[in-house]
């Protein structure tokens, strides 16, 4: 079958309900959950400490948000949210910052959160588990934190598969890499299948190229999320001197910052710059709305990308509701929720891989 008919069949397949109910630990605004939701699963609940996540999580995933610290959570508190008779799926992306390269391996109380994730798995024994985090987690502290997590799953009878997913390979217009782990009590799970290769990576242009132009510090009258940060006079000169895909090395000497002028500034090549239209964007961080925080300059307009553009590069659909009607958009809080998210499209690829496993094992 080819052409329009194949596309139509593919679309029907994509929206059919999936067997399985999902509880999302550290759910944030719901990037990962929404991938499961789009793939046709029932999202049963999301758990997070950040109250700001309640509205977007509930408004888009038809599921309750439970404000709770995972360290104090017991499985008994969420087990009843799972649908009786359906495969149970416990997913979670614990805070990544304690394992990032900037943490330099310093002891951090948030390591405990992965141990609590493992404890909750032991307590409730879901059919399937999915965990995401930064790619370096398996090497972090010579692997101790990650090995303990995997060891705890294996000791409970789970088969475990994991690898590092380069997001453009899954249709995400962003060169983010993430560790993806799937574990099952019903045989060896398969990791998400790649959907794209370099020749057809989704680009910045395809994702945000149609949005209305904005000036620095302005917002779109029709879309509260399409707003961007103000730029100082100096940063305005810097962005004007920036080339798409380039760095601060393109600037004349008088625009360099003190740290760029120092030798160690060589390590800061990615800070300050414009995105390139015809490539995936750099990794969206929680600070993506600031021109000085990464290569977050718009490819041709003299400004940092807007909150809406960051959300779209994280593959949140344009209709995803982040704010209650009439609420003012707080860039810091929105940037944190959006930058922290598992890209929806990666979540969807994980959900699809789990769906195939559920079908193959007739769960
Ligand atoms: C990487 S983000 C998760 C992103 C989310 N999975 C998504 O796709 O949108 C980590 C989340 O953990 C939450 N968090 C941090 N400490 C927590 C704790 N002790 N208990 C529950 N949630 C916590 C943060 O508020 C944040 O939303």
C-alpha cells in the first residue's frame, strides 16, 4: 500500500486507543505524558512538586496532577489510578541537573530521587517502566547511581534496555540527546525505532518559520506565549553581528565579553549565537529565552527565540495550553517547564515502542 491510502491507514493506526495506563513521576508540564496521550494511552496521573505544572498537565492530558514530593510518596497513593485490567506503565524523568556536566559529580540530595523511583517500582511492580535522563547518567560517578537503578530493576525480575537517543533521529527539531530506558516484567523490551536520518531531520525553519515576526522585548497580540526577552543595547549589537549557526567568534573585538576575551573563553563557543534555519536547533534549556544563555538567537530576527518558539522546538503542539485563560505569561516559569520537558515527539516514540511490546506479549 502506498500514497494517500497508506497515509490514511497510518493516521488511523496512530490514534487508536492503546492498552495501558500511565503514571508519570516528575511529570512537569507533561511533555513525556503528552507523548503517551497522543499515542492513545490513558494517562492516569502526574506527580510533581511544582504547582505551576498543574494547569498545563491537567489541561492537556485529561489526567489529575498530584502535587507531591516523590521522596515522600508511597505506591499505595497512586496505584489506584491505574486502570484495572490494563498494563501498568510507570514513567519518569527525574531532575537532570544533578547529573549534568556542570554538577562535576558533587554529591547532590537529588540523587536520592532516582533511588525513590526504584523504590516505587519495587513497591508497585508496574508491568512496564520507562526512565529518561541526561546521556551521561550511566558514566556519572563511575556509573554507581545508574547501576544501582538498573540492578534494582533486574533484582525485581525486569528485563532492561537502554540507549542514548539523539532527538533528531526521532523527528525532534533539536540536537538534544537523552538517555532512554525501558524495562518490562514480560520479556526483553525494544527501544524506540528511529524515524529520521540526517537527510530528513526536521529543521528550525520547518518548525518556527511561519510564526509572526517579533521585535526584542515584544509579544504577539494574538498569542501570549509568542513573547521574547528584551535585549540591552550591547546585546542588540552582538546579535546583529551574529551569523546563523555561528558563535561570538564572528563578532568584532569590542563586542566580546570579558570571559570570551580570556583564554578559557574558548570553552564558551556555544554561548551567544543565532540558530541556523536549515538544521535542528540546539538543546533547549530552561533558559532558552535568553540570548546570552546558549545559541538561542532567532535565525534572522534580532532577538532571542520566544517562549512559543521554544515550546514548538520541544515539539509541544501549538494548541498545548500552558496558561489558564487571562493569566500573564511568566517567562521564567514557562521557560523552566518547557526546557525541562522530554520532547513530546520523543515521548511518543517511547510510547509507541512500549505499545509494540504490549502487543507482542499480548499483555
Ligand atoms: C526533567 S523535569 C520532568 C519533565 C517532564 N517529564 C516533562 O516531560 O515535561 C523534572 C521534574 O521533577 C520535578 N521535581 C523535582 N524534585 C521533585 C520531587 N522531590 N518530587 C517530585 N517532583 C520533583 C521538577 O519540578 C520537574 O518538573
